[in-house]
């Protein structure tokens, strides 16, 4: 939710240029229907270019399955934009040097682990033109993060010359004046974009257009096509399920609309939230039952010992302290060690996830986790107190 609020642009969508997409006039008419006023519309083109890389090849040998890397001059594709298009969309003043590229990350540097900084050999997938480039740093914009790379204008014009519309995409940015039925407009605009998209772009974010062409040219089957995607553990998306979590989280051309994403966040993530909550309830229930049962077992096994202590003159305070010491170890040690170890592991994952730093949204998430830790600790303490009093009853120790 912090990420949605921090977005610099209210509406962003992109589409392949061979699609019969909704235009500016139709968008304004749709906005007027919901009493929404639009402003700051700007558009910028990007191109899908082939690029080199290392392919991981699986091999079976005496030691089992191993993988080796093999360099390929043409492995897959990615989206490249000219510096002028990037500046027009974002309002920035990026200056990319000829022969280099810059990759776009989130506003706080999120996603750098998803971007390769190796030198690249770019390919025009229609003409076969090639361009050697080198990594020259990062740009930061949440609306284009981890998918777009920026080239010098001259390099871009050269490498994209002759590309057909199926290899070109158009990005559209605009804002609203925060008046009218923003959610209703956003939702209908989203549906309209889906309706204007053809079956050729009914693909998940794992789909690589360049890799598909490379496989077809080699007479091979592309493994991430809709027809074969389920063989690799993914679910094929469908325009008929546009409101499903699978579609909204993985459609390759899913738009970023602030009001839609904010309002539908719970609905979009409901299947994952409910799954995690269900697992948490099962695990915590098991912890409580096991801890209670273990404590009760200890009490029953030592009932004769406590009875003998009473006859030897031990007072109630000593017996209560002894019983408390027996059961506190069952609750305190696993809970304390588990909580500290798990939160430390979580913190390390978050820290190294974005190049050795904590972003504001990650810090907020860690704060929420601390609140959950507090709530769960209070719950476990309640179970501990209930167990303690039941143990006193079983051992027939006078309560204080």
C-alpha cells in the first residue's frame, strides 16, 4: 500500500503496437462517464530486442543432475527505450552515453537482483542488425522498474530501424485530478484494455517473445507458450479470468492503476492471504497443543515426586516455583529462540534482497511483523498461564 501511494503516476499501461488499443479520445470519453478529469498524458515507445546471455543446461551424470552455463549470442529478449522517450514519460533528464545502456529500478533501488549488468549484444529480431552495449548504471522509476532499459537516442534509432509493430510497444502515462469515481473508471479502463488485446498477447510475464522466435527458427517448441506452460509449473492465464489473482499478478501487459490496485489489493491477494493465515493457524494450534500436552505429561510423570515433597515439608511457594520452572522451559525456550531466529532470517532476506539496504516499504513490513510477533507472544503467554494453572490443579498445589 505504501508503494501504491508513492507512485509518481496515477495510470500506466503498455501494449504491443500491433494491437487495436483504446486511444486518447476514447479514454477521455470513458473518464467523463465517471466524472473523472485526466491530465499530463504522455506516451513513449520501446522495442523488444534480442540479447545474449548464458543458458543453463541440465546434464545427467554419475553424480546425478548437474547444470552448466553455455554462452549464447542470442538467448532471449528484453524491452529497450530511447532516452528521449524515457525522459518524456518520467519528466527526468537521463543522459545515456552512446554504446551503453542503463537499467530502470524502483525509486529506492528495488529489483536490482532481477537485472543483469553484463555487457550485452543486442539484436534487431527482424533485420538482424546488432549493437554491442555496456552497462552504465541505474535509473529509478517505479512505473518502469525491472523491465525497461534505456539506450542513447542514436543507438536506439539504429538498432530498432526496420522493426515491425509486433516488436514495438507503446507506454501511456497520465494522471487524474482526484475527483469523480476513480475506481469505477480504473476498472472499466482495465476491462477495455483487456478487450482490445488480442490472443497473441494473452501471455504471462514469464513469456519471452524473442525466445519464442529463436525456438521456432531452430525448429523447437517454445516451452513457455500457453499450450505447454503447465508442464513447467505455471498456470496459463485467460482473458475470461481477468479478475483472478493469477491474471492480475502475472499478465505481461497488466496496467498499473493506483485506485484500482489500492481498492482491489485484498481481493487480488485474498487467495495468498487466506492460505498463509490458514497455515499460520494450523502451525500455532499445533504449537499450543504440543506444549500443553508436553507440560501435562511432565506433571503426571512427576506427580509422585511433588506428593513426596509435600510430605517432606515443602511449602506451596516452593512447589509452585518448581512447577513453573518445569513448564516455562517448554514454552519460553522454543518460542524465544524460534522468534529471534525467524525474525533475524527474515531481516537478512529483506536486507540482501535489494543490494544490502532496507527500503521504506520493507521497514514498514518489518514493523508489521513485530506487531504480529507481539500479538502471537501474548497469545502464547495466555496459553502458558492456562497450562500453569491446570498443572497446579493436577499436582494439587494450593493456588496463590
